[in-house]
C-alpha cells in the first residue's frame, strides 16, 4: 500500500487524470483509484479534494439523476483543469525521472562497494 504522505502530493493530479477520461462522480473516482492500486481512498478524502478542484476552477460539476437513489454530482474538467492536468503530467514525469536517476546511481554506488 502506498503511504499516505507520498500519496498526498499526487492525488489531485490523479483525480484530474480520471476526470479527464470522462465525466464521473466521487464514488466512481475512489473505485478507479482502488482499481489502479492506490488502496482504499475514502470518499471523505475524495470529496474535499473535488471541492478544492472545483473552487480552483479546474473542474465543473452538474447534478444528474441516479437510478439507485438521490442525484449524483458529476465532475468534468474545465479548460483550466485540462491545462492543470497537462502540467501535472509534465511535472510528475520530471519528478519520477529525477528520483529514478538518483536511486539508480545509489544502486550503482552500493554495488561497487
């Protein structure tokens, strides 16, 4: 399981990634994160992040009827959110490449000792 402190900095970008594929709602986002191996991310974590993304203007929402009960709030990316998602991907790739280089160098140093 991914430690929550490591996850904290990337979860917003991962939520933007899920929303970028299609309009979706909070519970479905938590299910998709779990399916990708993020562990159980509770709706109590997801909804405050969605609210922040909405306040930032990165996502927009609309209520739609649900076959199973009350209306659901569906989220989609705004144009600003699409740009933010692209920046997240770029920055995340830079970060993972830097960490990979660092760990690779340490592995080489340890092998040469």
